C-alpha cells in the first residue's frame, strides 16, 4: 500500500497498488522528449545526431575497434 497526501486535508490517504499507473503507460521518457525538442529546434544537434548514426553504421569503425587491445567479441 502506498500513501499519498490529501492536499485539502493535509493528511495521508491510502492508495492500493492497483490504483497507481504503471511506468509503461506514463508516456514518453523525459530523455526522448528532450531529444525530440533538440532535433526540432537545433540544426547542429540534428547534424551531429546524423553523424553519430552514420558512424555507428560504418564498418570501418567496427574494424578499428576490433584491432584495439581488450576488445571482446
């Protein structure tokens, strides 16, 4: 059982765990909201995000990191 504050009475009222929404239906994660905002409003963020995506999809990066000491595959 979770307790919640009743703002008008200034007292705690019991809430059954089934009454509380699960994390899956609370909406998008805050980081996703921030990322969406940055993509929509900052051209440099869009450009850097695209470069990052291209870098992750480049096989030359895989070859480079495979040569590094301690690389586990």
